[in-house]
C-alpha cells in the first residue's frame, strides 16, 4: 500500500512537473509569424479552447481547459479577436484572454482632411464593423448625442487604436470627444482679444488656418492676418473656403468665375466667417486661431517654397505678388 501511495505521489509530481513545463513552453517559436484567432461571444471555456485550436493555433485544448481551471480563470476569458505572438506560452495566452488583450488595429485621421474624407477612410477600413456606413451625417451626430448637427471640423485628427472587428461608431465617439476636449482647452487658454463669439467660431477659423498654412511655424501669422481682416470688416478671401463650397465641382483648380460664384462658404462673396469649418484642424491650428500673432499684416502670398510673404498694405502685397507669383 505504501509503495502504491509512493508511486502515485511520484507520478503526480512527474505529471505536475510535465504540466508546468508545458505551460511555460512557447506555443509558437520565437521568430515565427503571429497567429490570429477569434473567440465568439457567449463561448464556454471548452468551446473557447476548441475555437483557438480550430483556427490553427497549436494548442492542446484539454490542457488549456485544465490550465484555465487550476489558475482560477475558467470564467474570466473574454470574447474577441486576438493576435498570438511568437514566444507566448500557454500560461501567457490564458492571461491574455483574461485581460482581453485583443488584436490591435489602427486608423489615422489626417490633419486637414474633410469629414467626408474621414468617413471614406473609416468605411474602407477592413478591420472595422461598418455599423454607420448607411447613416447620414445628421443621423451619425444624433447617435453621438452631440449638441452639433453638422460634423465638419468636430472630429480630432489623430491615430486611433481599436480591437479588430470593433464598431466604427467607436472611432467616431473617440474622435468627437477628443475634439470637444481639445476645443474646450484651447478656448479656455485663448487670447482675450480674439474676436470669436463662441468656441465654434474659433473652430471655423482653425480649419481655415489648417488649410492655408504651408509651414507649421506660420500658423499664428496666418491666423493673425485673418483676425485682422475680421476686425477691420474685410472679406477673408481665402481660397480653401471657395474649394469647400464647390464640393464635387472642384476639379483641381480655381477659376475667376469660381471666386465670383456665391456659396455659403465663399469668403470672396460673403463677409465674415463661413457657416461651418472646412476641415478637421489639428491642435496647432486650434492654438493659432485662438492665440494669433500680433501683426499689422492683412495680406500674404506664397513664396513658392512653402513659406509666405506677409504685408500690411495693398501696395506691398502687390509687389510681393509680382515678385513671388508673377516673377516680375
């Protein structure tokens, strides 16, 4: 009897040691490609391990079930899509499933994009569920419980990480909330002499600055020019607003008749700010719009190298146009 107990005890030690060795051995050898798998919502522990096995991951489902049980994690696994990297052990995999460390995807929203371009990028992303694709802009804003009805300018350019197969609504929520946060922070830190009646007006100016600026270092000067024009009752006369107002009619160049064709966004025909932003401004443009440079300039022209020549008088501006644009 003692021999049997001793043998049983030794066998248990050997089995336990073998199990622990297996639990710490990498599932995929270092340097090998990662493997992706998905656990469906509502899956049991056994079903979860079978789904991993069926995805081609070289695990032993029964041993994985036991490991989850002995570590007290049998009811803690989270459904979702995962990326199993080389070097991950069975114990590490269980921990990954418990923490819900899903396969991460990324989407970058570029400064200066229109909201239409943002929607196109989101609709085209293969790792998102396109729940909002058929919604109008107004329906989307309503789903976000936003106080705004028109989306242009109200989403923050940034890189957004998300779990694979997440709803695209998640990206819109993150981006909209981030823009509202940035806008509020910039508004609280604004120059008290800035001419805006609301944060939204400042956002409109920031979008113009975003589209007009060739060099980042000139953003505050560009903002200073447009603020001066507003204060002096001058037309803003900025081409990007005309382009935005043209919509799909814009084919890559602006003609004189386009400048003279009135639209709600044409700042050659209408005084003051346009009714909405014309793009998604970045943080630097928000800051510049609310803290413009102190300058007498009311004109600027591109030098051709990405920078601008600023002028306080029309004569100086015309001379700059002749020099840099007409090469006279």
